[in-house]
């Protein structure tokens, strides 16, 4: 019976070692999974930070471009008004010149 106890203890120790190895294996696997997830999280956060910076830069450039567009449109409107005024003055000057030539020709 004593031999049986030693044999049973040996089997129990072997089983306990196998369980401990399984637990260690599960723990190692879980740690590796955690490290992988942590690494992916850090990479995703880094990409998110870069994307936010790119968005902010784009928004700033867009605001600058919109302001430049507004200035260009205002300048275009102002220059259009100037062209119309100059064209009107040119038409008046042309008419006055024609009248002056007609008067000169009539006077001769």
C-alpha cells in the first residue's frame, strides 16, 4: 500500500506539473495577446494623433483659402465696377471726340 501511495503521489505531482505547465502556457499566451493588443492600441493612437494634426492643418489651409477666395471675389467685383465706369467714361469721351470732329468738319 505504501508503494501505491508513492505511485499516486507521483501521478499527482506529474498531473500538478502538467497543470502548472498548462497554466504557465495560458499565462504566456495571455501576456503575448495583451502585448499585441497594447501595441496595436499604441499604433492606432499614433495614427489618430497624426490624422488629427493633418485635419487641423487642412482646416487651417481651408480657412486661409476661403479668406483668399473672398478677397479675390471682392477684388473681382471692385475691378468689374471700375471697368464699367471706365467703359462709360470711354464711351462719353468717344462721343465727345466725334462731336468735336463733326464741329471741326462743319466749321470748315
